[in-house]
C-alpha cells in the first residue's frame, strides 16, 4: 500500500513534517480551514491602506519657473500618466459618476525643442521607470543629460514660448483643475477579428422573416457596371489597437498618490500609458471660466494646500425633476383650436336638444349628425379663430374629460 501511494503522490507530499519522516502523510486540508488560514494571514499579506492627510505643503519648484498670464495662442504642456482602472464616485448631491483612475508617476521634462534648433517648440515628457537592460543606448543618454532616472514612456507636447519649462521639472496632478475638460490620447485595446456590426456599428439586415442575415454588411460593390470593390470599404477585419482621443472631465485630483480621476472612458487597458492635455477647439471655450495654472502649478512657499480636490457640484438638485405639462407646448395651440371647434359643435347640439345627457351619448348623437374629427381638423386650417371660441376651450375640457352633464355645462 505504501509503494502505491509513493508512486501516485509527488515527493513533496511523501515528506513528513520534519523532512526525515518516511512514509506517506496527508498534506491536503479541508476548504474551511484553508479559508480560515487565509483570513488570519490576510493582514500580513496585504499592504495597509495609505494614510491620506487633508492638507500638505507641496515641494518647491525651480525658481526659473514663474507664473505668466496666458494670452491667445498660449499652449500649456500635457502630462503622461498610467491608466489604473475604473470606479464610481459620488458628488454632494449623491449622484454617481463613472470615473477612470490614472496615476502620474515620475513625470519629468526630459528635453526642450526650440525654433532655433528644431524648427518648432515642444517638450519631451517621460513617465514611469524601467530598468537599464530594457533601454537603448540613445535613450539612456537622454536620461543622463536630463538628470532623471530611466523612463518607461516618453511623449512630446507642443507648447508656446511662454509655457516652456526647464529640463528636469517634475509634474504634479495639480497641473489640472477639477472641472476642467481635457483631451486624453491613447491606444485602444485589440479586439481581434470583428464583423461590421461591432467594428463599424452597422445596423445589420432585417431580423424578422429572415434567416442568418441579421449581422451581414449587405452590398459591397458598385454593381455589374464595374464589378469591383472600392478601396477603404468598411468590411469585417481586425479591430484595434488604434489611436484614440477622448474628451474627459477632471472629476477629482489627489496629490499624495498623484492620482487623477477622469470622468469618462479612457482608451487602453489597465497599466497602459496615456497622454492628458488641454482641450482644443470648442472644448477650449468651455474651459474659459476655469483659470488653469500657467505654465504649470507653482506653489507658494510655506502655504498648505488641500490634498483631495473635487469638482464643484451643480447648483441645482439633479434629482429634482421639473413638472412636465400634460401636453406638449408645441401642440397645445393646435389642440386648443381643435377642441374649440368640438365645443362649438357640442354647444349647437345642446342648444337644439336641451335634454340632460352624458358626454358619451352626445358623442354618439354627434356622429349621427355627421360631425367628426376629420371635418373639424380641416376647419382648423382656416383662419378666423375668434376669442369666444378660445375661451370656450375650458368648458370643452370639462365636458370631455370630467364627464359632466352637457346640460349643466351649457
């Protein structure tokens, strides 16, 4: 029996508690004991939650960096960050917002590009950290000249002359203001081979009274005249990774861990580098009420700043929905005119037959007399609506909706 167990179990399972004990021993435990041991050892295996203070004194920056007043055409540099993941946050009203958490880690200026040397003005910004064995020689030389550690990712941002920063300057999440709309650039995730419905958002073919053509692209050629498929025709194929730029809003910043919470979706997978920079075009006009620090955040010496800053909530309660009218205001006038003609026909009938009857009976008798909604609708198109007919709408509503007697309403 011992030889059979020795052949079926690995050598680690045949070993005893002291290592020298011979023979097979039981090394598998019940699941409840495994779970209990995991709970007991969890505090020692997981790092403790970070202690985030309410205020802090930011480190000083290079004295050569001074605040400037932005003018038309000023371009601030962006920053490089890493996408961490998605989560939900709540504002003061209790409304939930879907945000993407990004981390700004070791983001430094590595090189300046000027018009005299390169023909344009830009800054090369590096972020992250990577071992020397994974770097090229020229990339290591750039890090040595800049006086910073080897970077994981390097990007370039176009800037103006008044927003040029010195080499070695470290960026912080305070570079952006909560509530500011920014552009986020990155590479989308690879989805493999996809059809036209997923890749190009086609509607597909008919679903009912058809078989197997719900997600088909349809016709792809010009017809029998040319018998060819044009170039760049939207067809099934490999989807992603592709460069994407999204418009997001800075919901919250946290300077202790250099986290920036972006309201919206960000391209790329968790851990991929992204670019965050000021919005252009109409997005720039939407940020005119926000005074972003130019060229970057410059703290005042000895002054404490709040660590966590969140965008202000709306002045109105988002859950206080306004009362909607019973009818669309655009169709209210047409409804009043139609009901005025109906009331006129009802009044003529009541004056001719002064007998107390219900509204349903009146409608039945009116239909016998030849009064229908079609003729009344045609009469609406004719001009000459008087004030008396408009004032009679109230009585018409009482007749048709409150079901009062025609004799009393007349």
